[in-house]
């Protein structure tokens, strides 16, 4: 039986993508070759890479606006240091909204001064700080749009003249934003875009070339741009499956349609969390993430029975991250509304039993 998969990442992808991706392993486009055994320099794979880069920009509304898209390796965690390597000359400003922001800050400190403009650590990152000032002399401002672990999301990004850098690993392609406000966006594929192994970086070329240090080739955005994201062997299969997912997003109405369905799913589960006396939400209401809903039992005594109920119902990956406890329902683009309804029904069933 196919499970209802609420895993936070790697995570659910569209069934159609799994089908096509598995076929390509056996025989890619009737070529008599597997996608896994062809050269990354072959016309067949170069076409995959080019379409993936171009479609990413198209879906974000950034085509012909001075942006480049790259599919790199090393995960979003490598972007924590690459951003600073390429852009931090003296001082950078960071908003600390959780574990991933904190890790980005740690890496940036290796390259210069880091000003933490605000932090929500005082309340275990259950909210997004709203008022802060970005220092005049900062080289850039960095934030995390969706906090996968704590279930919070930035709804309104600061207006700043500084380059705006954003880790969108867990909500890219999930909601409409004016993406042209950002100078560099990065996202590990495995949350909302594809399998683990590749990271999308979308950047404005004009922000590069302003630091005085020498940058090793693999860490240098300019090198990757110059080689059309093929400086070394890319993660061919991860890029291919990401392309299939991007095509799926486009065929299903683009980001706008994704956002509508994501809001529907979020309303469904948050309404139940607020209504059901056995549960309480973790994140502050105004900062709640439609991607990752975090919630706890009011009485931990119900844990054993509830855990058995959802596991018996074929629900996977509902356990909360250890730093929050309780539950986390990750509802990325590919998650059907029906799967969220299954969890809501179980919450109601628990209430009726208790
Ligand atoms: C998962 C995650 C990361 C880390 O991604 P890796 O690809 O494992 O390095 C960074 N930022 C956010 C917001 C994440 O959700």
C-alpha cells in the first residue's frame, strides 16, 4: 500500500515523476541507454541540464532578468559557506530563525564579521522576528524563508538596498513571491523540488566579483556560471528528476496553482489543530508555515495510542524533529489534500476516543 508520506526531506514527489524517472533508468527516451550510463557531456544530458536551468528561472518569473540558475552539489549546507566565500568582504547581516540559519551564521563567521540582526532563539524559534535594522555597511542580508524544523515562514521580506540572499530549501516553488527582490536564492532539491544530491542556486551575476580573496574553483559561482553548471560532473540523476518535477509543476498550473493547493492543505490541518482540544500548535499563528505544520499533544498520555493510529493508517514521517517534539506534517507540493485529510480524520478519531 502506498503510504501517506509526511517526511520532512527527502520527501514526497509526484507519482508521475517516480514513474518516468524509473523508466529513464532502464531506457532513456528509447535510446537503448540508461540515463545513469550516458556522458554528462552528451547532447541528451546537456539538454536536460539546460531545460532544468531555464525552467527553474521561468517558473520563478526570472527569465531574461539578469539571473543565472545553477545545479550544484554539496546540499544547502555548502551554500552556507559558498555565499560567504563569494560575497562577504567585511561584514554580513543574518536573521536567525532556526537551526539552518544558525548553521549559515556559523559558516559565514569563518569569512568575516557576522551581525545577527535578530533572533527568535529566546522562544525556541517559534516565531519570525519582524523589527530589526540591517547595518548600512553590510555586504548582504541573509535569511531563511521557511524554517523546516520549527514550522515558521517569513511572509514579508525586508526591503533593503543590500543584496538579499535567501535559503528557500523548504518552500521554493510553493508560493508566489516577487523573486526579483532577491539577489541569490538557494535550495537543496530534496524538500520540494527533487531528490537529494543537487542544490538549485539562482543568482544575479552582478553581485559577484566584489570580494578580494581568491576563491577555489568549486566554491566560485563565477566558475560554475562560466561552465553552464558543468564545471565538474553534475549530479545527473538528481538534476534529471528535478527537471521532471519542474515540468510537473508547470503542467499543473505553475507556482500559483501549487500555492492554492498548499493553502488548502495548510487550512485543513491548522483548523483542526486549533479546534481539537487534544492538540496545540507550536509556531505562532501569524508565522505558520504551509509547508511544515508543527504541533504537540496537550497531554502526552495520548502519544502511544495516537502514534499507533497513524502508523496503522499508513501515515509516514509524522514525528516532530527532536528540538520541537510532538508532530510535524510536511506538506510539500506533491502532497495530495487527501493525505492531509487522513491525518485530520485521525485527530478527530482520537478526540472521540479520549
Ligand atoms: C534541509 C535544509 C537545509 C540543509 O540542506 P542539505 O541539503 O541537507 O545541506 C538547509 N536549509 C533548510 C531551510 C533546510 O530545510
